[in-house]
C-alpha cells in the first residue's frame, strides 16, 4: 500500500470517528470545529484521488511482470477504497461530500436567521401590575369632580361629589403548543430546539400584544382599547375620520384630553399602512406635511411618538369596513396588564414518546383593561 492509499484510509477512519462522536453526543465536542475538519478532510481526499488518477493516466512503456503485478494489486486496492468510501458516504447521510471535479460540496449553516419582528412594542409599553396567584383585579379611577358654589355667611356649604368608578380585570389564559421530531435535536447541528422554545414564548407575546387593542372583553378574554367593554372610555369621544390628510394628526391630538388641557406624553397607535399614508401626504406647497422618524416598531410623526400595531384597522384603505377602529391616541400608562402568572414554557419527551416527538408548550395567565377615564381617544373610519 502506497502513501496515498494509506492516507485515504486514515481519512476514512477519522471521518468514522467524527461520525461516532456526533451520534453518541460526546461531551465537549465543538460541532463547528468538526465541520471545518470534515471539509478539510474531504478536500484532501479529493486531491489524493486526482493524484491517483493522474498517476494511472501516465503511460509506461514496456512494463515488466513485477510492475504489472503491482498495478493489478493497486487496482484491486483502489476498488476496496472506493467501496469503503461508498459505505462511509452512505452511513454519513447528514454530511454532503463532493469528491469529483464537477460536484460542488453543500454546506449547512450552524445558526438560524431571524424573521422580521412579529410582536408590537405596545406589549412592553403599557402599565404592568404583577398579581401572581390572583383571580381578578379592580382598578379605581376618577370619573368626575364636583364644582363648588357661592355660600352666604352662616349658610350651608355647597354639596359636591367626587365620582369614582372601577375597571374590572379578570384572569384569562393564553397558550401556545408546538411539536418537533426528535431527529431535529439529535442530528442537526443547528439549535432548532431552542428556537422552537423561543417561538412558543413569542407566540404568547404576539397574541397578547394584539389583544391590548382588539380583545373583545368576553369571558376569558382580555379587554382591549377598541372594545365596547372598555367602559372607562366614553364612546361619544370617538373621533370619526374618513381619510388621512394634512390636518389629521392635529385633529387627533387636540381631541384628546379634558376641557381644560391638551395632554402631552401621549402615543399614537397605528397600522404600518396608515403610517405610509401619513408619509405620502403633501401640503399646498407640494412638500411633505409630516416629518416621520422611524425606529423599527416605533418612531415619531412631527415629534409625536407612535407605535406600530397590525391589530389596528387601516384608515387609508378605501375598501375598509366603516366604523372600524383604526388608531388610538393616549398615554400607554392608562392601559393596565395584570400578570396573574409568569410565562411558563415547558418541554416534554414523554407525551408522544412512541412517536419520538418533542413537545413544547407555554402559557400565561393575564388580564387587561383601560384604567383611566377616557384614557385613549379612538379613531374610527367613516365613509367619505
């Protein structure tokens, strides 16, 4: 056996060792380093093959009997090497190896690229009140104040009344569940298992972020800002708008607040499509009417903060249904999430043991409601 043949056997033996380490989940192994080593071994193997092919192609004049015997032995040895290589490739099905001049090796990444943010920032911006183990909660708020009146000397004081009301927040349960075959965690060098667990958590947050706006307030459901069950908001304050123009933002801002003040520090909650419509509005001078600064899911319109939420209707869509709530403007502290339990993510290999499935589940017990008198002004689409 010549040096090239010996090296080919050494390479095949090393690849078999690597395969064994991966299958047996040997502790302390570096998958990225093993992948690099495999690529190097495959390249070296290919080079050796090329050398042997070139050697075979060299025509030797008048070979003697001894050389013929050596060439025959080498041919038989080459067949053995090819057979061994075929076995190795068949066994190592998870490794794509190209050894010829026209097959390009296929490499697989060791990480997972993320998609666009699926969760509105509103879920992290509202008021959060931890009430672990609770069942329900009532938040008191001032509905109105009385007004004093003149009195004569010695006369009775004028009766006034401060009216309080309560926003009820009941416990709801939001869940998410996902399965994966055990092969994913055992055979892949990508940590899909961790990404799936993170996906369950993201699914819970995604649902909750939408429910802050559109939760219908029915039994077992969160009460959203757009719900008629959000009794702290007087429906007569809803602002009706048919389209977005250069005056829309002012109409919203100056419609929010009490009779004696215009509130600052408020946030506009808006669909991304309507944000685009604001950007396209031009004044009489043909210049943009709105200066928009973007920062991912948040930003400002003419210095007014906004948060994007796909749960909002689209005011700028001519086909949108009339009386659809499309925007809300107010202080996010006026909406309260009560956390009756922390997010609980669990992983199990027992539930579907026979099928070899790994199960991931998550849940959170939470409630929510508007907890301030007219804490938000809601923008409703009407026909033009």
